[in-house]
């Protein structure tokens, strides 16, 4: 099994995201996205970050429906 470095992107179908949290990094290794999925559907916390690592927006979803206000 290949080990993925923090700065690498992985490509896979969303259907494979069963009760998983996806963390995406930029080329410098900074987190730019954290999203929770259940069977390929956004479900839970969703955070998006600026390139410098500062939080841009945060919202919570329940089965693709936003249940909290954008922060």
C-alpha cells in the first residue's frame, strides 16, 4: 500500500467515503479543507481554510443539508 504524504492529493470516488473525514492539503502542507462524509454524502463538520491556514468558513451538515449557520 502506498503511503500518501500530507502535500499529496488522492483521487477516489466519493462513494468510498463511508464514515470518513477527508483532509485536503495545499502544496505547502497546510490544511485547506476538512470534510466529514457518510457513504459519499457530506455529513458532519465542513471546514474550509485560506492558504495561510486561517479558517475561512465552517458549517455543519446532516445528510447534505446545512444545519448550522456559516461561520
